[in-house]
């Protein structure tokens, strides 16, 4: 997002402060089909072209690996302003750690895991918001810059050294660099993905009987799934203890020819405009309907400012041990 220039006058005051000057360097580009991203780039270019701040703001076009190399080696603060949860990861921010740069970001992507009060800065809260919350996040960013980041950089001792700043650099390099490097990436890929997949493949190769049973389960479940019915869903307002809006969904499920233990009930919502990650919440069974107990009552509460009509109940076969997600047969959606 363009949070830094959301309040351009306040940013100008920070940039042009005669006692604590700041230089802002912006590098980026948008895909030709990304209209929103291109509009953001144009906003930043227009701000950088203002003669009043021309010697304080630099826009570097055509961001690529060579530009990223120079930036990650020379930046003091890496500023990241996504709308949570749209930051896919944040590897660009990780790269500055080994170069002594400090990170300041919304708590999204890697920074949600990494943030430490001594090793960098965060701003905003840890909730998900739409564009209507940009003003609050922009104000939080300016507060952090004005009250903490800029003073720490300019606070020098008798030897001209920024002791508080250097302490943060040491904390960042000591605490974060070993956790966010290529070695950890390879270890996580191996332990979380490749090793389990290889073990599952070996188990299937060595236990043909179990493999055939799994194949029969997939075939049987796929055939039975069309008999599942979402009979009814009730929705009621359910604000949380802090007064934030939300809904409670209660649904009645007839599992049809599927055993109840083979049923996963979920509440689903497509990602809103500008985001990439859908909302998927498990709806655990809270009751069974007599007689016979075949009809399942499932419920979940969601904190959100979205209308309840954005959400849909769906039923999926519960994956048995050893079943890869891609092998899970089908989804039944509520009408």
C-alpha cells in the first residue's frame, strides 16, 4: 500500500526536518495487468516529483534483482506496508538482516513470526483489515517513525555513534538472521514437505494392502459425497468481548451415505478485493439430532466486519492418515 504518503503533509515535515532529516527511497514496479499496483506506483512517482522534497525522495524504476542487491546492502530501515494478510512471505525483508538493516512493517508475512521489540519495529494491530483501515495504519506508521525510529537513528553520543540504533542492529543480527536464512528454508522444506511425502510414498510402496484400502476409501467417499446435504444454516450476530463485529453460524448437516467421522464441515469466504487468502474455518460438531443421531449440528463464530452473506458452508471428506490433500475427493457446497 501507499501508507507512507497517506498523509503527505506529515511525511513532508518528517523529510524536511532540519535537525533530523530523512531520505525515502522507493523501488518497485507493477505487472502490466495490475491496475491497482500501477496506480500506487503513479502516486509514489508524483510525490517524489514534488520540488519541495525532490532531494529527500528517490524513486528507482524497474525494480529487479540487481536493484534489490544494492538496496538490501545499503538500507538503514526496510519499510513494508502490506494490508494483512496479503504479504506472501517477505523474503526481501529477510535479506537485509545479514547486512545490518532493520525492519519496520505491518505484522504480516515473515514479520508476524519474527517481530521482536528489540530487533525492529511493527505498527498497526494483528487483525485483518480492508482499505477503510489504511488511515489508522498510516497514522501508526508515522507515529512510529516520528517517535521512535527517526530519534533512535539521530541520537548520537559524544563519539558520534547511535548507540540505541547499533543495539537494535546487534539484536536483529543475533536473534533473527539464524532463523530466517537459506539454511532454515531448506530444513523447513525437507521436514515439512519432502520428508513426509517421501515417507508416505515408501509406506504405500511397502504396504500394498493399506494402499488398496486407501484407494477404496477414496472411491467410496467420492461416490457417497453427492448424498451429503446442508439442510439449514442459521446466522446470528456475535460481537466479541471488545465489541468487534462478528457472526455465529450454526448448520445442520445430513452426511448421507458418508459416516459422520468422514465428514469435515467448514465455513468458507472468498478473499475480498485486493487480498489473496480465503477464509476457511472448521465447524466442529456440537450436537447430533435424534432419532438416530445422523443429522449433525455444527457451529463456528467468526470475528469480521464482512456481511454474513459473504460466507458459505461446505462439506469435505475428512482426510485419513496418509492421504495427500490433492487426493481428497470433492467438496459439497451449501445451496
